[in-house]
C-alpha cells in the first residue's frame, strides 16, 4: 500500500471502542489518522449482529458507571446524552440456589428473596452497610483512578480506602451478609470476572455496588449504537478507516516505530502507532522479539488470562417472561468454582440474559432473545470445540431452558472459544484477554518504552467495560499528543 495520506498518519490498530476513541481524539486535535481493523465491522466486543430481525450482542451486554462513559465522550468532543440516549435496566439480576430459593435484584435496594425465610429489614440493613462502605471507594475509582492514567501517586490519594482492599470477595460477603442464599446470589452476580469469589479480589465488589447503587443501562437501539456513534464521528473528522485489513507487523527501525505491514497491502509509514490489539498480541507477535522491552517480555511470561466461554444465543418467535435481565442457576458460593470446570458436555448451571426484557425492539414483534454465556475449562484445546461439540452443548442448553420456558426457536447462533479467536481476534479465545482480577501493575502501560508506540484496550489501564476501554484509548492518544 502506498502512503496516500500526505504526511505520515498516526496508525490505529484495531477498531474496538478503544481504537475508535483514540482515533476520534487525535483527529479532533488535528492529527492525520488511519485506522486498520482486521474484521469486517467496527466496534470490537461492543458490536451487535442482526440475524432475521434479531439483534444479538457480540460481546458487551450492558453499560455501567455512566460518569466514565460521559467523560470519555466529552474528551473526544461528543455529547453522549444527545448522541447515545440510554435506557435503565429495571430488574437486573435473578439467581436460583440449590434449595430452591430465588434472589432477585430490582432497582436500588429492592432485593427480594422467595422460597426462604429472610428478614427483609435485616437484609436491607446489610445492603445499606455494603453501600456505605463501598460507594466511597467506587466514587474514588470512577472519578479519580479511571479518569486519569495510572500512577502510584494517584493510588495513594485513596489511602483512606486502602484498608478495605484486603482479602477476597468471598470473605467480604461472609462479613456483610448473614444469609447463605443472599451471599451466593450476590457472589454469582460477579462471576463475569472469571474466577469464584474465593479467588476474586475484594475490589471486584465495586461492580455489584455500581449495579445496586447506580444501575445498569442499555443504549437505545442496542449495544452496537456505541461504536456506530463513534464511527460516524470519524467520518466527519476525515479519519481513513480500513476494514478487513489485518496488521501483521509493527515496524521498528533505529529503535523507533515507523510503520506497519498490512496483510495483502504492504507497508504503511506512520508517525506513530496506537495498538489496541492486546499487549499479548502486540509484544508476542506484532513486534519482533529483539525489539520487545524486557519489562514487556516479563509481563508476557506471567500473564493471567480471563476465562473462556461458549456463547449460545436464541431468537424466539414467542415472548418469555424472565424474572430479570440476567438469570443464573447457581451452586452455593463455596462451590461456585465448579462453574469454571464445565467441559461442554451439558449445561449444569444455566446462566443467561434476556435483553428483550428491557428492550423488546431488539427482536421482531412478539419475539424475544436469550443469550447464554457458558464458562468452560481453560485447559481444553481450541480444537476441542468442533461443530459436533457445539451442537451437543446447544441441545443441552435447549433442554435446560425448556424446563422453565416454552421455546419457539427461530434463530440459533453459537460461538466457541475457537470462534472468538478466529472471528474476534481474542487472544487464545479468552473473553477479556487479561483476567479482570489482574492488578493495574499486571496490565500493559500506555507508553511501553518503544518511541512511537502506544497501547490501548482492555489489557491496559483502566481495563474493563465500555467506558473504561474508551478511556484507555484516550490515555494513549493524550500521551501520543504530548510526545509527538
């Protein structure tokens, strides 16, 4: 590919929300920008796919901690409230426990337990104590840490909260709640972290505090509206976007990044490169080993990956009445590690979302959508997930769901860890790349000691969630602007 940009552009690798945010901020500030996306659409893990009138999530399923999202949009010169109106999820979560107890989380402190004798006043008091303890920590994390590049100095500003951050989520639930069903249900709400509560850092409880204290949201039109809004802004700002354009190498010459090699097209010279292709891919394959800084090589050796899962999605011709947007069948908290040891033979612990409960327009009239994310053992080889295995697991999912609902299935969509690797370029098929339990020090820095190279995306601070991923792209773009 001959460089037709006049002066060398800043090259963005990856068109997820981190790459879109970085490209928008740079273009807004007068930089010439070219974005290369290996897939056929922009948005990465925040995209949606429409099949026969059903809009399925490709990855992210809700928005949380909206002040981070609002600040990210503001940083790139866009008005989130005007361009991306949100709809609050009213009943966000329900869990069924082994003794038949059902714990349902509505809005705020509306937590109900059926099938078990639980004192509602005592439960409300326990929830209030949790919020009183952890909401100040969430406020500090979302208003200080997540809105600025990581630094030990900024961490020390939260010294008054440090004593709260010792231990695990399991130990905190045991301290806060007297009822085993409530503890198990609330720990189950955090299993998206990919580890059971006994191995989950206590800071993970902030996700639950955000869910109860602030609520979860969907963009009007579905999650795919987020990248649509950001990509429309790119068009007005003159950013050149190349789909189906996989970057094979980041070129380093005389100790500085100077361009990229694009599959089937050749070399593109670059003033700088922002890679959102995960720290593991960037330093494991895109850059020749001789140019990888020793600190980054050490991170590669000790990287903790997130869990793997199979996504099974059904478009139904009939409507179902789910108790909440997210529904789980769970073992007790002390046994929840079993969820991550499933081998794909059967669905033992159904966990699924019904996005049409809050947003019925995602399906044809009188229809509905069920999206199941089935955690599987991380040691299973990707080749294990052949079509026959996926089909057997889908049959088991239908059997499990049919115990509760009548299913008039119109569309079925199944993706395994192998599919996530091949179609969405997720490292080794891991859903988040780095484990959400990884500390900021385990993440990759925005400026990794190779002049001209900057990193963004979920493997960089501040990590996970749509707003946080956007902020990571903003941090990379701001660091680039200062040094270029």
